[in-house]
C-alpha cells in the first residue's frame, strides 16, 4: 500500500517536470507554485487560519525518489483539548516522541508521512497546481507575443472555425477573423502562410493569449516591403503611407531620403523582380508604387497611377481636386468599382473628380460650371500666392548649409518652416518633434550656430 502511494507522488513530480520542459517554464518558479498550492490544500484540510500559513513548510526530497514532505510547526502544550483541538498544538507526550528535549511552551516540527500526504494531494490540489502553471504559461506566452505585435510572422493553416482561420504558430495557435483575411484566398490544411501579428490580448475566458493575425491590413503590405526591399529596411527609402482594398489594389507612397535614389525604381527592382515577389504573396493583387510630393497636384497625379493625367488642379481650401485624363484612360483612372480613385483620394486627402477632355469641354459650355472650374483652377495659384506673400521676408530652411532634405521635412512637419522660427525654439521642444530626437536636434542647432552670422544679416 505504501509503495503504491509513493509512486503516486513520484508521478506528480515527474509530470510537473515534464510540463516545465515542454512549456519552457522556470523550474524554481514552478516549484514555488507547487509549494503554495500544497500549503493551501493542507491548510484547508486542517482548517488552519491563513495568517498561520508560515507554520506550514513543504520539502522536496531528491529528484529520483520524488517524495514530498510537509512539516508543521506546532506549539507544545500540557495536553490537547479533545473537544476543540488546535491543529497547531501538540501534547507534551507526543512532542517528546518527535524531540526528546521538547518542553511545554516550546515548538516542534512534525513531519507528515508520505502516506498521510497522499490524502492531501487530492484531485483538488492537483487541479490547483496545474491551474497556476497554466496561468504562468499564459502570462509568459502573452509577454513573448506582445513584444512581437506589429511584426511579420509565418504559420500553418489548421482549420476553419466558422469564418475564422486557425493558424499554427508553433507554440500557440493564432486566429485570423474574416475582416483580416485576403478575400479569395484558399488554403488547405498544412499550407504555409505569412501574416502580421496585429493584436495580442488576454481574455478571461480563454486559457491562452488570443493572437489576432492579419493579411488584409496596410501594415502587412508595409512589412512585406521592408522584407523584400533593402533600401526600405535600411531607411534610405521611406514608406509614407499605404492605402489598400484587399485582393483588388494597394497603393504604397514612398520617399527617398537621398536625392540620387529613385524610390519607385528601388521598390520595383530590376525587371520588376522585387515587386513581383510581393504581388505573388498578395495573390496577384495590383500594387502601385506612388512617389511622394509636397505639391498636392503633383502628388495626386502620381497617386492616380497607372493613369497619366493631362492636368491636375487642387483646391487646398476646399479639399477638392479636378483630374483631366485622356478619353481612353478614364476607366483606368477610376479603377475596378472605383478602387483607383478611392485609394488616390484616401492618400491625398482630396475629393477627386475625374473628367475626360471631352467632358471638361462640355462643362465649359455652362456658365455655372465654367465659374466653378475657374475657381478650382485659380485656387492653387491663389494659395501659392498667399504663401509667397506671407513668406517673402522669411528665410527658408534650405539656406542652412548641411541640413538634409529628410531633416527639413521633419522640421516642417513639426511646424518649423523657416530659419527665424528655428532660432526661437528651445532645444527641448526641438528634440520633442516626431522623428527628431536629442541627437538630431543637437546636430541641427550646431548647423544653425555655424551659420548664425548669415542668419542675423
């Protein structure tokens, strides 16, 4: 009988050890959990108050035997109250069986035998231990994958759960809701796929962290570009924005931080080899590379690609833009279900109206339409004129020797458009501008100081 009970204890230790190995858990932390759970179970059995938990101790023997012992610190008394016994007290006669030198008022450590302990390590105690271990594993997995949020990963398609894809990520299973799937893609069990980790969260009713993956987001396309285009990974070419209608068309806005780099050519690659690998990953979705421009008309012209407009006029105040295209390019400019013009409008922030040359000429026949068109055509010139009048006495940032176009763009985005404004700003405010930081701020101020005599003139 005693042999069978000892084997039960060995099974518990071996099971926990295997669990730690399989889940890559810290052994010391797991042993602490076991100790706490055993103390809790034993305290409940003996009806000991929680504040007296310090009187209960758990000891593990060598790993080969796997024995577990519990020792209880008991106060030695003359005799035990039989009607209302205190579990933390022991009679003097029993105490001297443990320690012959025991005296009334002192304490002794009573060690429970494995036979007695086996009754404590019940299914409830085991459940408590493994629940704590599962919670520990859940937290470790959450921290690991939370750090990877926004990164590209790969997994293997397992099965469908209604309209949700379940993806094997190795240590854990991720989910891909319908809104994050690339419409039209078909998978069989075991198929390998790439996705972005869009969200990692802990949910009370879920035994493991919920890892939400996406193949439909613009960030997924951005990560594919970073992986395939060395210039983007190295920061030479920057992705300014991404607009996407999954499975139909994506537009990626790029900008080169060096004047001798063609950002569009760098993304397309020799004979289109770079962009083709991205297109294949997206299931032959159309991908347009759009070069960024500060000029709204030029940027809209680039964004309406693959159509080539004859003229583009943007009203900065009203947020409207007129794009005139050749007759044969109208459907190309609009795109399937309006996808091309929708994405161009999303990137530019302008409401884009596309007209052919003949449509434009017909509208000129109406005085009302002609007035509207004249206002739109003149809006750009008026805006540029106002800017020139306001800035005619200010010194542009380009006059500071050594200031790169990238840094100038960051300063302008932060509201510093001229040298006079730059002189007034504090180093702390300059460093707080997005993308600048203390090092770049120090560099900018040093360049400004070197040209301060020119600035004062």
